[in-house]
C-alpha cells in the first residue's frame, strides 16, 4: 500500500498554505510535475487537473443559461436573438457582462409602475373643453386613415383637426422662434429636451425662461439626465432653479454601479417637446444646442428640422409632457390638461405618435413601415441613423420594387462609426430594389423626416434604428396636409443639393475588407 501523502499542519502560517494552491490554479495542465513539487505533495495528480476543466465547465454552463435566457425573452426578433448569442459565445466574459448591462429592455420595475399609474390618472383628452368643436374633428382622406389608426394604437391619441404648421429656416431660427414664443407666453411654458447644452442657444432659452418666470408665467423644464449632464452640472441649471423655473430630470443615472440593478443606463428620454399656453408646440429633431455642437465639433454643423405647430395638436404634446413630468417629479399638473382649448380655425389633421420601452413592442418601427407601404408615387426619407430590423428593410425595398420613387438621405460622416458601417451594409439591397441613396456632406444631417406622396409627413425625434425602435422614449407628429408637406419636401430637396449620389457600381467596387467590416458590424446591429 503506497504511503499517504504528507499533509501540512493547519496550525502553520496561513499564507504558506494558500500560496502553493493559488499557484497551482494559475499554471497550465502541462506543468503538473512542477505543480506537484511546489505544493509539497499536498495535491494528487487528479486534483491538479480538475481546476481549469471545472472552471471551463462552469463558464459553459453560465453561457448556456444566458443563451436560454436570450431565446426565452419575450418580444425579441430572431435577428436580435442571434446577435446576442454571437456576442455571448464570441466574447466569453465580456459578452455575458454586456448582456447583463445592455441585453434587456428594462428601465426598472418601479419606473414602469410609476409611468403606468401616471398615464392611468390623466384625464381623457377627448373630454377637454373645446375638443368637441367641429373644427377639431379631422377630415382625413380614406386611404390615409390606416396611418392614423396605427398612430392611435401606439400612443392613444386620435387625430385632431384645426392645426397649422410652419417649418423653421434652420436651427438658430428655431431657437429664436421658441424664445419669442416664451417671451409672449401668458400662462405656462413646458420644455423637454434630450440634450440641452450650456452653450449660446442653450443660454438663450434659459434667459427666456427666467424672464417668463419674472412675469409670473409658470415654467417647467425637463431634461434627460444623461444627455443633458453638462447643463445639469453648470451654473445655468442652478440659475434657473434660483429664478423659480421648475426643473425635472428624466431617468436619473445616480450611482452607475447600483443603477445597473435598477434598469439599463442607456435607455434614455430622447424626446424634444416645447408646449406654450396649450396653443403652440414644436416638434422635430433639434436638441437645445448650437448647431456647431462643440462636443462633436468635427461633424458639425448639426443640420436639423423643427416645425412650429398651432392648434389642438399642442394639447396632445401637453399630455405627453405631463406623462413624463409627473412620472419623474412629485408635481401633479393635471389641472393644466383640463384648461379649455381655444376654438381653432379650420386646419389639417395631425396626431402625436409617441413611443418608448414601456409601450408595445416594435411600435415605432410599425409606424415607419406602415408609411412606407402606403406610398403610391413618392417616398422621401432623411435619417442620420439607419440600423433597421428585417421588416423595415423589407418595407423600404418593397417601395422601390413596386415603382415608388424612393429616396433616402444619410450623413456622409456619421458620429457613430458602428452605425455608419451597419447602415452601409444595407446599401446593395436597397439599390437593387431601386431605392435612391444619397449621402449628405455639408455637416451631420440630423433631420428625421418622411414625406409620402407629398401629402403626408412624419417628423420628430425617432431615428430608423433599433435604439429608437426599442430603447428610447421618442415623440413624432404625423400630419396630412399638402401645403405643410410641400414645405418639408422642399427642405428635403435642399438637402439633396448638398449630397453625393451613391451608385450600385460604387458599392460593388468596395474592397472585401470594407464589406467584411460593414457586414460584421451589421450582425450585431441589434445590440448597437
């Protein structure tokens, strides 16, 4: 019978026992002889071999568990499932951590409950005094009715008539117009911006709010806690509070380490809302910032489109603002929603289409796809970020394939290199379907717009990517009016003059390395 291996005394120095064990775990299986001699015979051959295989088996078990989680997660399209499985398998540890941080649409149970409670408590917008006026009832051509039905299914707002709109000349003109409207406000001013910078244009709005408060106008300003972090840390934020402007921060980040357990940090409030006296509202792609956008100056100027609306549509944006305000502050502002609306003059039908991670799955992309399928003659789109799901790519190709004059403009230089690469992976199929692709070179085209048959327009904050479809809170306005759509279409044509047309021959000539990069990035499109 072989002698028993010697066992070190437990009464000895603790470090002398741990050191050999730690060393054995770190060394390779091929160095077993050295391990045995170092451990002084404390471990048998079998015990040395079991360390790494056990760790590997444990890791594989964890990977399998996360893959099962990906496959069982509700409301996730197959491409998203595949992308996350690839990430988890290709990046053994990093992939699992990435899924924990970014893999699921979750803003936190308490926030979801709070938002649902607030929405349920708001008064029915149709009961607002004045909403029964004949001019509020919309007149919509029958063929466009399904578009507004989809919009209503998303945010609950019926289309309303009696609206008018004007497209601002540029970003600075939009800020000046908002300032002028704030200076003329009589009761209340409500603003919500994803990004509000402490720059020239940002300061203009701050000063206008302070002037309004001084004449007893109630002013409420809300920002996304991450997107507007520079303003929140600046003296301007403190100055507004000291002047009496009521402030709110949407989706507070707090401690990043703890925040991970309370919901995803990158789910943001991407909305841009201005409502003044329940009469005037603005909607578009523009944040409250200079077009030079100093934090990303090399892509400047940021080129945006903002429309000024008057009419009952302002009351719908007021409802949307109230949802966010009451969900993230302790102030009840339902009384504002019960104020009678001014009797509107005859005008066009419009509807607020607002989406977010607490809404129906894929609601935002469904709106875009329905508009694409509705086009008969012409479809014109501008978007800075194009990372579509399969249904949207198919809808856009279908428009070209059925003979609709389809044009889409992307920025030539994208501030997000991964999104830019993923976008270009779709060029070949779009061009083959007859879609005309142009790249804007005079800055970063940030406008999110879609015009259909020069009759219908969708304008707002939503991009055509997975982030806007599934992760961010967005706001858009859908309207049917030839004159206002013509104004938007003319702006799209002005963008076209500063574009370079992309041809199928150019895309075919891309090197295999470039195609490999674009396509590889597109595989993980659902996670960027």
